[in-house]
C-alpha cells in the first residue's frame, strides 16, 4: 500500500464513530440514523456548557453548534441561502450522492413558535433535493420533557404543517 493510502487509512481510523457512519452510509435511512447520532454528540456538548450559553441568543448558539459539528468531512454553514436564510446547512463533503440537511433553530418560546420554525423549514427553505430536515429548540427552561410533551399534543391537535397521523418519538431527547 502506498504512503498516500496509508495516510488516508490512518486519517479514517482517527475519525469519530459517528463521522465514519455518516461517510459510509449508503442509503438515506442509514444516513439519517448516523446523522442523529452525530448531532446528539454535539447537542450533548452544548448541554454540558449550558450555563455559559444561557445569555446567548439563537444566532450565537447556532454558531457554536455549527462549530462543534463542522469537520473536514462535514460542512456546517450558517445562514446559507435556500429560498431564505437557513439557520444550519449540513453537507457531507465529497459525497457521491447529495447528502444535505437543512436545519431551523429557535430559542424555545412555546409550541406555536416551534411549529413556526418547522413551517419555515418545510414550506420555505426545503427544495426537495435535501435529506430529512431538522428543527432544534434551544430550551432555557426547566422540565424540557414536559415542554415537549405539550409540544407533541399541540402538533397532534393542531395538525401543524399538514401533519398526517400523530407525532412519534425521536431517539434524540
């Protein structure tokens, strides 16, 4: 094996498991699962420093999250234009298929504000060429679980964004 191949193999070995899973995903379902695990690691990093971020706004927190997420293999940009300024655009670099996700971020301000962000993502920013999108709520209140149970009830009752059926649990909590 050439020195170049050895270097590439060593580089790949040093990547996080989550990043490796993103790179080698062959289907959209595999990519979505890998993305969720990868995003969860960055969210955990944000949560571990939440006291330092409590006075920051959405743009500042989103910039920090983008910094946590960006690697040589994954580009995470802020305010990229896609029928408007998308809070977070995630692209797998050098992927043979389009592996792009759009994300909307909001400081938690109740269920209707959260679903407004979802509406922006689905009805304005998404072009149809991206993978599944995501909405992140930065919650600065206690009892997040209860807040999101109310959010679920709100979306199920209001059928926000033309929801079909009911909300389902997500593995990132």
